[in-house]
C-alpha cells in the first residue's frame, strides 16, 4: 500500500529564494504527496491554497514557532486552516530547566491543541534529543509534555531517537495512536552521528515504515537538517528509498 510522503521544507530553506510557489512545483514534480511548512514567505493563504491544489500537494503539517503560538495564535490557525494544514507542530528547542519547564510546555501545548481542534486541525510536539534523554523519576520529558492532554500528538523524529541510543521502531510502539506524522531522518554512523539521506544510514527505516499501520501513522516526512551537496538530489534520493519500502 502506498504511503503518503511529505518533505519538511526546512530541508530546502537555502533553495527557496523567496519563491515558494516555484519550490513547491519542484517538490511536486519529484513525486511528493505533501509538504510540511516551516514558514510561508508572505504568500497569502488563498493563493497558497490554490497553488497546493493545482500541484496536487497536501499541507501535511506546519512547524510553527512558539512566538507565533503565543502572540498570533488566531491568525496562525486561521491561515493554516485555510490552506488545509492537517497538523500544527511545535518544533523548537526550548530551554528546559527541570521538570516544571516540561510541565509548562505541556500546559501550553494542551491549550494550543484545544484551539487547533476548533479549526479542524491536529496538534503535535516534535522531539529533539533533550526531551527523550531527560527524565524525572523515570518519566521522560516527552511523556510529561504528552501527558498534559490526549489531544497532544507526538511528531517523532527518528534520528534523535537513534541519537540517544534507542531503537526507534520499538520505542514508537509505546505511542501507538499518537503518531500521525513521523519524521524520517537517517544517521550515517554511530561515531560521527552525521545526518544522511533516508535509507543510506544505520536507522532501521524499513521496520519503521513497515509498522506505520500499527502506529496509526498517516504521513512519513523526509527531513534532513544539514545536507552536503545538492538539496534537491538529497531529498529525491530519500523519497526514492522510502518508496522502495512501501
């Protein structure tokens, strides 16, 4: 069964050149089903909705900074609702200082998830290493955040799970039903921990893709924070490698 595959446009941030429509066309031509936004480059929502429709792309998710959730919540949700975004995501590193700061993040996310639901959208928290490797009395930081509300989903980044020494495919079984979108990102080797194209490293991508139905995952998203060489060639290779597994 064909999986829905998106690309996180942060991976192509150096190739936007203030022409988001052109970038989206190139992504669509590669064969991606959708995109995850990391900014909209001043394109009006109505125009962006038309562009996505014409290209056959879905807005799988939107990575949104804390400051927008805190200061421009209604405008941000209205914009994303108009373009058809399925999942609002908090993706940022946050200066966590003790359990209380994780509880604060959870409280914020619970509030924003409730508001996003009013617009027909889901809401998720995207992990890095710190929320996984930090624990308080046996409870991981990510679990403190997610425990604030059942409406907070988990956008798991498998690279960071591998980074802290976990088996991502097995770890994600603890979050069945809360994984609408998984970020597929690979690691070259244990020593360098360098990011590399999906399917060319040591992360067990095959098992993660195989388990999507079990996890309840709708979208698989290609993301690579640092790319050596041509960014378009990189994401295309990742897409092709994932397609071989679906």
